[in-house]
C-alpha cells in the first residue's frame, strides 16, 4: 500500500523507490501484488513511464489521507517522550562540512535537546518521515515551507602548493563531485574563462572526499564557498581565481507543517540562519 501511494503521488516508480529506499523493481512488484489482490489495474505501463488508471486516481486521495493520518499520530506519539530528541536530515556535504560547528553552538543554546543528524542524498518527506527539519542545497520551491540560509556560490580552489605551479586550468587536473559534475562548465561560461573539456578528471561520490583530495594536492576543485569556508580560513585551500559565480541554488532549511513542528523547531531554524550570517 505504501508503494502504491508513493508511486501514485509521484506518478513514478523511480521517485517512489527513492522515497522508500527500495529499488524501482521492488515498487513494481509490490504494486503488481496489490493489483493482483484487488483484481484491478492501478497503473498503465508504457515506454514513457506509468500513468494512473481511473481506479488508481480514485484511490490515491484515500491512501494519502490514511498515511498522512498515520504520520500525524506517529509524530504525536513521539512528542510524548519526556526527553527531547531533535532529528535533522542533511545532504552529506552539509552534514560533514557545514553543519558541525553550527550545531555545536546550537547544542549550547539548547542543552536539554538531544540532536541527531542523518546524511541523505535526497531530501526526505517531512510529512512522512520522523525528521524535525532537513538541510539541503537546491532551488527554492515556493510551495514548500523553507528558509533560505545563503546562496550557493562557486570558485576554483586548490592547495597552496598547487597554486605555486599553476599555469592555467587547461594544464591542471580537475576534480569533481559527481552530484555537481557541471560546476566547471557553469563557472567557466559565467565568468568567461575557457576551460577545455570541463568534465575531465577524477570524480568523487562525496564532496568531502573531493575536498580532502584537493587539500592533498590532487588537483583543482570547484569550491562551494559555504562548504569550504573553514578550509579557506585555515589556508589549507586557496582560491585559484578570485572570480566566483552563483549557481542559482541555496542552502535551504526545510520545515514540516506547523502542526508537526516541535516547540523549538522555529528557534533552531533561526539559530542556524543566525550562525551562518555571523560566520
């Protein structure tokens, strides 16, 4: 039933699989089982993807209301606990490079709260999951309850030893985060600097790994300024060019609906924003 509701809401087996942390094949099989049990087709499959049948469309609001109600009850039950646990979901790069020093200060402001952080590649549904807020980098969505923390801005960086022998970007090893593989092209086209084959070079599945390799002198990385502020302050990374450009994305704090927020949620979100503005 969860597989059907997620797939129907997204009109996508792939998106449902990402939300439920299973494979698209598992979603497809679970829906086939449900269709076999009910004797009714809920989706039409075609080369372009899937579409809801009339029966599937009729059922979706009922299933969504049921799972939303269950989520409400689960949140209410959790909030009865005498000790306060505050759960944050964050993009791995933010969890590793941006959040720790801010969370240390926030823990001092809220010593009675136990904070936990889960690193996720995609933003969870705060309607369904037991997270109190999530922190991701993305394009603001006016339909979501979000706080813009700061814009995402990029600039090429390297180790000081690499900068000393720098002879141009075309002669340099380029490093990339797989999620932001288009960074070098975006920067070069925006600034007007020619970079031949901007996607060449080593790729990393975690931005923090790319940062550490850059510190070690492996090459040049497109630095996301909010994520490398400490490395620039300590001098372990330096800018290879002073010209930066905005990506159009922001660090976003996503909040659940007001009815599902803890009493401290707004204060913690505001504290995250304040710590960024003071950095």
